[in-house]
């Protein structure tokens, strides 16, 4: 045998050192040390954002706009409504359509905003609105 093979004979059977001052690193963190290097930081997020789909806002005709206006004029605080509205995307063009049953919190004709318990919706973004009676049925 060569000298290189006996180089560590004096320490090979010693117990593994455990620090009194530092906790052992979790196995997941230890494994992360050996993860591949991401040369293009943010690339994955950028491609995910480009791939994310948005919808275009539907265009309402005059009769649909009149129906929405008529319902808005009759609403009061605490009324239950079914609301379908367009939410503009903060990052890219377009947005998404949401539907929910809401409770009216405030209607501001001056600001053209309908506030519910969950959201503040501009009148121009409302696609459909219906009053809901106590039985959960929409009123016509």
C-alpha cells in the first residue's frame, strides 16, 4: 500500500463532529446547494407571464347598458346581488370576468363605483347585475 492510502488512518474511525453552536442544516437546504445554476434570473417568471391568458372585455349593447343602469338606480345598501363584472389585468392588456353573489356596501354615482363586501367595481366594468331575493332567486 502506498502512503496515500494510510494518510487518514488516524481519523477515519472518529465520530462525526456535531457543533454545539449551530443546528444541522436541513436536508432540503443541503440539497439546494447542488441545484443547477440559473443563468437567466427571472426567465421562468417572464415566460410564465407571457403565457398567462387574459380575456378581452365584452362590449355591451345599449339595451344591456340600460338594464344595468336601471338596476343600479334601484339598489340600496345591504341588498343582495348577483354581479358579473370585468377585472382589468394590472400587468398586461385584457383581464378576467368574475361572477359572484355580493352584498351592496355603497353606490357612488359621482365616482361611478359600486362597492360590495368583496370589491369596488366601476359601473363601466359591470357586465350583468341582478337583485337576489331572500330565497336566493334573482328578481326580474
